[in-house]
C-alpha cells in the first residue's frame, strides 16, 4: 500500500471514530464521501469507473453539502457555483470526482477560517477537457511550498494532515488521466485550483 492509500485509510478510520487533530482550529467538514461511504471502499483502494459524469451535477452535490455548514455570522464564507446545468460530461467516476472536488473545496474553506471571504466554483469545458475551477480570496499558498503542494504530508495548516490535495491529484491524474493545477490569484492574493478531466465522447 502506498503512502496516499495508507494515509487515506487512517483518515477514514479516524473520521468514523469522530477523531480529529487536537490542534485543528476549525471543525472538519465531513461529507458522505469523506466519511468513507464509498460503494467499494475508499477511492485509493479501487480502480476508477469510466462513465459520462456531469461535473455541474457533481459540483452541485458537493456545494449543497458544504453550504449549510459554512460560518454565516462571524467571518462568513460565501460559496457560489457557476455551471452550465448538470454538464459538461467528463469520462470518469462520479464518486471519486466528488471526493477530489471536496478535498480542494475544503482546502479553500480552511484558508478562509477566522477571516471570512468568498469561494467561487466555476464549471466549464474546452475542446477536449471538462474543468472545475475553485477560487478563493484567502491568503494564498506560501511560495516555499508551492512546488510540493500536492505531495503527501505537505500542509500549511496547523494540525493539518497533508492528505487532501495529494489524494485529489491521485484521483484526477492517476485514475482519470486528467490534470490538477494551482495558481495564485493576482487580484486578491488568494488561490485557484483547476481540476481537468477528459471529456466523455458520444
């Protein structure tokens, strides 16, 4: 079992027992996917299916779970979605894609903890790729960790596990032949992550 797979197994086990790092500054937001409720075990332990998957629908499900759990009084976090209905259709596994988006979105939520701000999720398509962009206006990613951001164990959060983005890359790139990238947002100093998947062909 590789580092990511073993780390994910430990994380899922801890979450099922309602354990979190003592130093964490905010509560962990746990969706059905991140509680380990996959049909055939966690995503690192089974091959990805290949079927037409509407990224707009996936994004809507993930955001619908996060939205009522975001802070609304002190330091509110605003979450918006722009998507062309339920599409575009990616060739992939809807459960695993949901997990990857959730990991990236949780990273954005954590970046706004204690300060508030906005997260914009935009679903689009190019000639051969379906894309999900997640942009926040938080403090951004320190320059010194940008080159290793998607490596297991790399985190900028106190009490962080350094698992989420590593798992997102595994799902997007290794299991779907896609690409996940990070770039700073010049206007706000925040972060933007882009998840790209092959388009489903008729």
